[in-house]
C-alpha cells in the first residue's frame, strides 16, 4: 500500500483538480456542529472537527430516496407500470469521513449486498463513491472504536486514509479507486513516513479510554437476554425519540412509501426507526412491539445480539459514541453492552425470584 | 442487476366476493408479460407484495397453487389503506405483484408424510394453495393421508366453498369442515376448530406433520390439542404474519429475534418459534 505525502499547500489545488471529476462531500461547520455536505464551488472541507453530528451514511443511503415511478394517467400506454428511477452515476468523493463511519458502511453491506438479494440503489451509491478517511487524533470521551474491532486509524471501508502530520497529510492509498482519485488530484509524492504514521496511530489508540466488552455476547442465549430484568430499568427514561437511530452510522431500517404528484406516482425509500410504534404496528391494531421497553430492547438486541449471532462480524456498532453523546435521557450503549455481556445464569435466577 | 423493489405488472382478470360479509375478495391476476409468470415461479406457502402504484404495497399469501397455470390469485381482507383501495378496483385495472417472497411450507420434508391441515377463518389461502398442490395427480402419490380441519363462524364465511364441497366428495382427502353454531342446511361439524381437531384429527407421530394457520385465538387453543394428540413441536408448522415493507429481509421491521418473518419465514415450526422472541 503506497504512502503519499500531501503538502498542505497543495491541498486546495488538489481539491480543485478533483472538483470537475467528482461530486465532493466534506464536513462543514454549521452553527455549533459539523455536518457532511456537498461542497460548493470554492468550498473546502473543514477538517478541524471531532466528528459530525450525523453520520455521513446518507451520502450512500439517503434519508429519503425515490426508487420507482410511473404514470397514473390512463391515457398513457404504460400507466400504472412501475419503473426504476435510473440513478445518477456521477462519481462522488467524500473527504474526511472518520474511520468509525467508514467501517460502518462495511456493516451496512452485510444488509444491502447479500448473496441472495442486492439493493441496487445501495450498490450503485457504493460503487460511485470514493472515501478519503481522516484518521482520528482527537477521540472524544464517548469513543470506543478500539473495543469493537475498529480504531482511530482503521482502514475498513476506506479508499484512502489521510493522516494529519502537521504541515502535510500522509495519504495511505488502500484501493484502486483511491489511487485513481489521488492521481486526479495530482497528489503523487511518495513518502516513507510509515514509522511516523504508526507512531501517530499508537498515540491515538491510547487516547481512547472508553471500553465495552463483547466477548460473551455470542454465548448467551437469546431468550435469556431478551427476558433480562435490566430492560425495565434502561427503558424507563427512554422517550422513543429515535435520535439514536438517526445519528447511528450502522442503523439501516427503512420504510417504503408511495407519493403522488398530479398524475405521477413515486415510490420512496425512507429511513425508519425501531423506536417508533408504527414501525411494527399491524393493520389489525395489534403491535408486537407496542411498548417502549420492547422497542428499546429491539434496538439493542439487534445491534448487540441478533446481529452478532447472524453475521459473525462482531456487534452492529462502530463505537462512534454519537448516541451516547446525543441521547436526551443519557441512555448509554456502552453500559447496556456491558450489562448484556456480563449477564449470567445467576442473574436470571435472581430475576425469577 | 435485478431490482427486488420492482413489481411485475399485472392486470386484474377477475374479482370474486369470497365471503358473505363481502370483507374478502379473491383477485385473479394475469401477468402483462407472460415471461414474468415463469420468473414468479413459487411454492405453496409463499407470499407476495401486492403493489398499487401511488397507494402502497401489502404482503399477502398466494392463494393459487403452483400447479395452476396462467394466473395467480390472492384472497384479500379489506382492512387498511391498500386493501381498501384494492377492493375498490375493477377488472382490467393494472397494478403490480412483487415476489414470490419468503420460504414456503417445507415440501421436501413433507414428501412421504401424512399431512394434517388446521385452518380457521380467512387464513386458509396458502392452505388452499397447498391442498390443490397435494391433490394434483402428479403430486398426490407423494403424500400419505391428508386431513383438513377448517372452521369459520358461519357457512358463508368459509373461503373457496365450491372446492371444499368437491374435496368432501373425494376419498383421497379427509375434510372436517366446521362452523361455530348450527345453521340451516349445514351438514358438517358444528363447534370451534380446536375441539373438532381433537375429535377428528389423526394422532401425531414421526410421519405426520400438522400445518396450522388461523387467527391467534384459534392457534392458542389448537396447539395444546395437537400436543395432546402427540404432535412434536418440530412437527407443527405455522405461518406467521408481521408488518412488512421490503419483503426480502432488508427493511428490518418484521424481525422476531434474529429471524426475519419475511425472509426466514413466514413458515416456521413451533419448535423454531419457541426459540425466538414472540414479537409477532
């Protein structure tokens, strides 16, 4: 894997070279937080950020996406025959995605790109997007990527890893796509600063203090965890606002809704949330997850148990800490993960009194 | 790449009122592109999304049988936005069908076995598909005894009455029809499905499987009866329902533990269901 040095003086020049080739996205400061946005003419990504408030998953999995359409006008020959809305395949490049958020995309791949069925909108978005990650030198107190199979310099899901080395960026080229973008930008100065990169990696990893334990999750019986008494305590404060699911880089649940404008019908794929009662509400009125306890339990059991059992890819969480940071009632996935991981038979007996 | 969200265009070829209260209608669909019928090849017990552009989609069990060619049928209860809209549609209207979706009844496992079918109310659609499949001359020799217990509130609420009467007359299937209370002209059983099952159904053994489909209250009282008759939990086969959107395991809402009703089901054995959170 080639290491390239980018003098910060050449940063803007390179981005200008990329602009005609790619639709660029990067973190932009908005009032008190950063958000990934399409970079306008002349606009540069602001890389002086901890992490964005929302994960950049919407660049490849939009919050709302029109997938099918047809005419409802019965005078037209093909009325009421749904057709796929051809996606725009303009290449896009995301500058400054954090390694945690990039590795989340590889977990979403397990849902949207399977051997049995593939989501063509996801596949197209993934293929047309190149990810330049920014290694994380300033992890926050809520970050725990290192205990969930990642790290502040993790390379999963990235095409290029950028490391801020004071007056320059070190760019580790990880894929063909990454190499093509580096070439397009004219960033070609090979570097042998591997030792520096490794030193920075070690230092960043040491700054992550928060730890979750996941080693026992796989071995604990689903139904015992499902029936654990702690769900009552944890869900007591939950207001089912859904903030956690919207911020989360690994939450993928979605809804399908039809919209009609004049004589055109459009089928949309929209983010949804397991925190909302309507998510599972049957037409009959019956709701299998009608209480907030059931909904909160679903979210954490899905991430920390069902996913673990199903995919053998660890937990469905990359340790970005957003939900911990933004939950209005301080529900903490680290605490829940540890409670689940240490849940034992003795606890179950106590629970049954 | 195949787009799993894209329905096959179909034309409504026929609409029949299926029950006396008119709350159920049976829709017969013909594929606009005849090749789509081959692409839609299904097994009894699978479902599909009926897709009405501009309105939405609903997951409904396939009521026609794989051995019936040239069309597919669905019997639909008028209940929500999409089903109400569908009930107001007319012959000749164009819409879509997306599928087939889900697993099916385990036909490989059921080959050579005696089959008990217990159905109630309007959950008889995929059971009808299964019966027609098993009674097909090419398939009937593959199965042992076939018993069917089917109950509804009144004679007029039984689905597919003409076929039920025809099956009553056959010697290669034992029909046990029942209604909740006596009615004029009714010549079969009277009583709820669970007690009639207890009286009429064959004993369970290694070579006998029960397929149970019905309203929750029927399921609740039928399962203990089947246990009493000696059916092991892995010999009791059920079909679950949950709210669904995509139907192919991505949108996340129909999960019961790590299983998804749309993709890993809707057909599960009671044994499997016992090992999963009952969130259906």
